[in-house]
C-alpha cells in the first residue's frame, strides 16, 4: 500500500515534465553544426534522408553521411538533433522495422572513450539476406546513454529546471561482412569520431522569432 502514493507522485512528475517538454518548439530555426566532413582517415559524403525517417522526425534535424576509407566497406553516420521537442527522438529500431529490416541481435555494449567507459546499443539487422551492424547512443546536453528512456528522463528534468533541452541520437552502421572485421571497422570509426568536439545545435542566422 505504501508504494501507491510514490507511484502517483511519479506519474504526476512525469506528466508535468511532458507538458513542459512537448510544448511549442523554439520559434527560431535550428540546424546541427559540426557534422564532420572527415573522421580520421574516413572521408564523408552527405546522403539524402529517407522519406520514412523524415516522417517520423516530427520537426527534428537529421544528417546522414557515408564515410569511406580506401577499400574498406562504408560506414554510415546518422545524426539527429533537436531542442525542446522530445517527440523527434526514437530508437532506430522503429525506422529499421519500418524499412523492412529484421532485427537479428540487440544488446548493450561498452567501449572506452577519453579513458572512460561509455555504453551504447548494438544491433545486427538484415534485409534481403544482407546483414548489417549498427551502434547507436543518445545524448542529453553533455551526457551520453544507450537507453532511450534515460535520455528522455534527463531531458524532462532539464525542462523542469528551466535548462535548455538539447539532445541527439547518433547511429553508425556498416555492412556485416564478418564479426571481427565489422567490429574492428566500427570501433576504429567510433574512436576517431568521439575525439571530435561535441556536436551542437545552432540557431540559423537571420531566422525569424
């Protein structure tokens, strides 16, 4: 019986946070800045955003890049960012399933960045009998997590505290030619990527509002 008041209080808090966080987006336009044209020895080319991903963004900003290094298979980077619009974030599985991919494996994993352990989510997916591996994580300001609900909680609490609510979803993926080669490729790309300055959302010069 003692758990019921605590549960009610939690629901009220979440509901209040949702009202704050899902309100109107900022009147000025935003765009992601600092999306790298090159990551280590990997050279990037911008790609068009798929129609499905445009529909589910609900106002977020998405950049997709293809990176190549010599004869290595490509690594694709999808970077989504937004201020004050929680609905624009979603686990990548939604887009994959909507694009008729099969989710074969899903598990959290740990890597080392800047001498500290970081957690991300690993997916193995397949379409038309072609396997791919994807790693993704969420951020809320300067915090990083593999857990969508943890990011949402951070953003709600930031909104309640009156802080600017800025987050990203970062996803890297590559063809899964062999487990060892795929892991090595993604880890090499990730190691170079995490050494770069943090991606931020900037106001467009001259935007109205």
